[in-house]
C-alpha cells in the first residue's frame, strides 16, 4: 500500500462529497417541497416533456453523428500527413476554447435565413436556424472534439503490422477496417459517444441563440430550467433537473455496460 493512502483517500472522498454528492443530493431533495402531486404536475407537463424529449432526442442523434464523423476525422489526423494538418487540429479543438455564447451567435449568423449557409439552404426549402435543425447543428459543433480526441490516442497506438498482415492474407480494405481496426477502437468510440452526449444534454449557451426557443417546438430543457429560476420556481427547476439527471444516468449506465461488453469481446 502506498504511504499516505488513508489521508489521500479521505481527502478525495471529502472533496467529491462536497463538490458532487451534496449538490446532487440537494437537486434530488428540493423538488419534494412541492409534494408528490406538485412534482407529478411538473413532470407530466406537456411543456416539460416536450423540452426533455427535444434535448435528449437531439443529443443522442448529434452524438451518434459525431461518432461517425469524429472517428473519420481522427483517422485522417492520425493516418495522414498533409499540408494544413496543424490548422485542422486547431479547428478540432476550437469548440473547447470558444465561449458557448460566441459559438451560438456565430452559428445563428451563419445559418440564419440571410446567412452564408442559411440562405442557400432556404432556397431549397430547408430552414436551418431557429428550430430543431439549428439545435442539432449546435450540438454537433460542441460534441465533435470529444469523439476525435478520445479515439485519436487509441488509433495512434494500433499496430499497423496487424493490418498489413491481414491485407497480406487476402483481406479486403473494408474487412481490415471492420475486423481488425474497429474492434480495438470500439471502447474509445463508446467513450466519445458518452462524452459528446453528456455535453450536448446540458448545453445552453450555444443553443439558445440558434434554437428559436419556441415552447413545444424548439425549447430545450436547460432553457426551461432557467425560465423556472427566473420565475423563482426553484423547486420546479430542480424537478426538471432531477429528471435530466435520472435519464442521463440511465443512458450513460447502459452505454458503459455496452462499453464493458465490447472490451471483453475485443479481448
């Protein structure tokens, strides 16, 4: 056992309790000030259900899209050397550094009906900004780096000799990717999915500028929580937050179990 284990363990548990467990406990306890009937009224409200469905649904879809294209971007960054690669790496990390409000304003300007991309899309009948498509765009934007940076180091550690051996034995390129490259990457891909989804569910700043924020259509759950807080309905805000916490926990638990299974399968 390492020296000082008891002291460091006690400090770690105390630190986690103060920063994580106590706030979560307060979030779970606060809604019951309304009573069971009041909690059910908030939970079953069409506006609440619509906001939660929109937030979780689009977050899942955005994370799934980022899994595909984030893995592809990681492959390009790791396997190829080309002019402008440092710039590409900087662009990948840009959503990490860019303030969310700035990202939201930039996306809204770009995809608005008169924007550089929004205008051509409107010409073919696609309204990108100020609706669910705008939310989806923002969630993809902020989630992509999580997948790329999670998959990238695992891809770098893969032994290329195994791929060359498979090709020598007659495997086609898609077979090499599917049977040799993908299995070791699967745990990292699932981890990137979890991180991208978790970030997207709680995203607020970059979404509200491009969403339109219409109740029942483009109102996300974090915005509804802020509205409840502005109305001094702290118990109602905590109720919505608790629902998001419970749903996120279940989804992340399921993905973690899948990740554990994929590691055993890969071994």
